[in-house]
C-alpha cells in the first residue's frame, strides 16, 4: 500500500470512529466534524470527498432510477400515442 492509500485508510478510519460521517435529511452521507479537532489539508478534504462520493453512490443510483422512471411515465402521460418521438 502506498503512502496516499495508507493516509486514506487512516483518515477514513478516524472519521468513522469519531462518527463524523452521518446521513443528512436527504439520505446522503455528509462529513460533520466536531469543532476544534485540528486542521485538514486540501488533500485530506479530497480524500473525504471521494469517500463520501463512494458511499453515496447506491443512494444516488436509487434517486436517478426513480426520476428516470418518473420522466418516462410523464412522457407517456403527456404523449400517449407517441406523436412527438
């Protein structure tokens, strides 16, 4: 494991241990650090952002699927005979 991968694992372990990744009202996970825990570099924040993107993928897929289905249903409802395809 290279240095960045070690750093990534350690950082993710720390934020999970501190319970700083929580689900928001919209169902997506977000990073909610406790105040006065020190500083984070831009690289640390990128690691956290990439981690959040990864754990939010399943929820985003569900939302995308729902809205794609709604869009298809709306298209059928608005143009039931398919004149505007």
